[in-house]
């Protein structure tokens, strides 16, 4: 099977596009508006960009009426947001926070999580999340789509502080990802969880390449 999505209707009852680009890390992003309204929502179009300095991005599609997502507006207004790692233990809270609520509603009020606040700005964070990034807003790039929901705001930020729960740091200084059990977005209504990992080293790579891949710089 093959088809051209710009010219042909999808021959399947459900589009395979988002089910092929998997698994996708979840950007469980907390923020606060200039008026002080707290917000938290999951974004499946989230990724790191580079490591020196560490930078990240997330993409937020617009609502059918053209409105932009609260997280985008809050990041632009205040200059900050926080990434909270989404885990299997926190899956219900992640799912509830995906509800489309009015801008004046605080998603945290619906979640069974503990709020704590970032060091750089009064942005709420999920205490139970084992890894968190305090992200300083850099810029927004808007890519116009074929519809209002296809139009996407891509937000770029620099990570200014990293929080790690010491319980998940192994004796060798690496994170115990299997114990953390992060969840990731699949297609349809499906998610997956990391419970098993394996190692591969690139053949004939030099010491600098090995150090970079391993995270030594």
C-alpha cells in the first residue's frame, strides 16, 4: 500500500502517519499565564534539539477556531514553562490533563498530584515526576497548515535547570529508565511504556563520538 497524502484520500479507515512516527516522548508541560492561571497539558510533538546548551522544542496544533494553545501563550507571556516526565504511575493524571478546558481553569485542580514550584519562575511542577526541566522560552515558529488545526506553533526553549529524583540514579551515575517507566505516545488511543532497554555501541566510533553518545558532554 502507498498513497500521496496531499493528493489522495487515505485508503485506510485510520491514518497511519502518527502511528508510524512512534514512540513519541510526551511533553507534559506546565506553565502559568501572566494573570497567574496555572496550566498543565501533554504534547506528543516534543523533543530535545541539542545539548550544548540543552535546548528543547514542542509543537502545538491550533484549535479548530484558530485559537492557540494555552501553553504556547503562557510561554510567550512569562518566558518559562516546565517539562515533567510522564510515567506509567502518572498516566491517569497525564490523561486528565489532556482535557480541553477553558483558559481560566486550572488543570492542576483536577489532578491527584503534588504541586511544587520551579526555581527560576513561579511555574508549577509535578513533584511525583522523577525528571523535570525548567525551560526558558526562546522563540515561536508558526507553520501554516491546510486547515486551522493543521496550523502549528513550534516553540523553542533552553533548559536552565534539570531536576532528577535521586532514587532513580544508579550507582554508575546513569538514570534507571526501566525503573522510571516513562510512557510514550503511539497512534490512535495507544501508548507504550519503557520497561526494558538494551545497549548498542557504534562500531569503530572514536572516543569523542562514544563520549557524546554516552552523555559525557
